C-alpha cells in the first residue's frame, strides 16, 4: 500500500499524486469524470484538486463546473470523509479577487457546489495586490475558525508577497499557508527554482507543482510530425520547437527504457524527487490515462536517472 504524506505543517495526509480536476466538466463529461475519480480512489488516491473558476474558459461554461461534478460524485459515492478536496478562490468570473467579503462569498458558493460543509485545502488562486495580505488572511482565518476550511494554501504568488503573507500570519496570529502551488516541470523550472522555492523551504511549505506534464508534452505523445487531437496541443507542441524540449524528451526516452516505465511516470517521479516538492499534480481525461500517472507514486529513479534528467532540462 502506498504511504500517505503529511502536507506541510497541516494535519492533511495525502496520496503521493494529486488528481487535477480542471478537465471535469470541460474535456471530460460527467460520466467520464466519475470514472476517473472512481479509478483514482480505487487505486488509493485521496487528494483531488479543483478551483471555482474551472472551467469558465470553455464556451458555454461560467465557472464552477468542475466543483459541481466533484460534488455530485462525492454525494453519489458517500465518501466525503475519505477524500481531501482542494479548491481555490479569486478567479471565478463572479468572484474575482481577494477582498474579504468576496473570499467568504466564494467559499460559500464552492461549498454549495461541492455539496459539503468543509473544504480541506483552500487556495488563493492568484495574488491580488490591491488587497493587503492581512485582510484576505483575516477572511481565511474566519473560515478556518468556523470549520468551513481546514487549511490554506497559495498559488500564483510572488516570493515577496508570499513571504509578506507568512510574516503577517506569524505576527498577527492568523491562519498560515501550509502549501504552495507553482508551475514547475522538466521544461519549466525557472518560475519556481530560486527565490520562490527558497521562501517555500524557509516557511516549511509543501509545494504541489502544476503543469507537471507541461500540457501533455511530457507524456511523450508530441513528436515531430505527430498530430495530436487535444485542446492543449498548441501549448504542448510549442515545447517541441525548443532545444530544451527535445533534450528533455531524449533523456525521458532513455530513462523510461531503463526503468521500464512510461515517459509521463518518469517526468512526475523526477518532480517528486525535487527539494520542497510534496506531491505532483496531474489530470486525466479518461481512466486509461491514470495508470501512468499513478505509477509515479511508487517509482524511485536512480541517481544516474535523476542527473540525466536534471542536466537535460537545464
């Protein structure tokens, strides 16, 4: 049985791979979403990540679709106590920003869609520089004290604002971030490595990288001349034209052969090995895509494997 990991300074114990819910109600319909959630939890998974804004970008959607699907699934399966739900505030078209009243109203809307009375991990989805950190932390603190939120986390925030928020929590006795979601992968290391990682490390935060498979590029299905039918084909294909992207793919191919593993498994296992990384995050549109992701929870790469991948991705 795969052992769970404690998330930062919280009491949340999570499976070593978080399941991204961005596809639910977008590229995965209700039945497909239920099938993916069923397969993930059947394999021991317990950490589902979504946001109130998912998937407002899709024609005909207004945001909240992913939470609604997850809420319907939790209700149908009667398993709320067995699954940790992370969602986010600040980017829903009707609940933009981190003004205290907005944070509280958005939380209530998320709770309704999720058909639950508490959120396990609540992220500030994007920083809102127009709001002093003490103000939105005060609103989040109220949500935690009332039992509506168990722990809080940050996403898409600068090192300076993250440090400011951590300092304010310590100074004012307010609830403190326990985790950070940051863009990080073998082909996107610059946004996290450096000052942001240093703040996370000093602050004892658990980092959960998103875009860990670079919109599908690091699954290996995007190759010169290959046509991939996916809404993310454009962004994933862009990595192909870079020298680093090609170097990384070659290194992944070699390590995958050495480990007798899927390329996506290797890419996520590299992420999991990095300093301050708690668990990688990845989404699956169908149950067939899950095994390669889940295998990352138990794959240990050799020092030689890790060195090859790290050097190729410089």
